[in-house]
C-alpha cells in the first residue's frame, strides 16, 4: 500500500484521475485519525445570547 507522498508522486507522473482519487483516499484516511475536523465549529454549550434583537 502506498503512503500519501508516493500516491501524490504517482498522480504527478500520470496525471490520471484515478491516481488523484487514490491520493485523496489515502489523505482522507490519514486525516480521519484526527480528533476534530479543522473547519468544524464546536458548540461551547453556553446559553448566552450573542445576537441583539431590536
């Protein structure tokens, strides 16, 4: 099985969509081990109102 760098290099050599998708699959598999997604907004659980209604 290839690592992320080998998969990227295979894509660079071939330029094929299949190689790119394989690279992305490996990259996503490696990122799934992270406890939280980078762009995910965590609910802090506070009940304070942050919007001012007029």
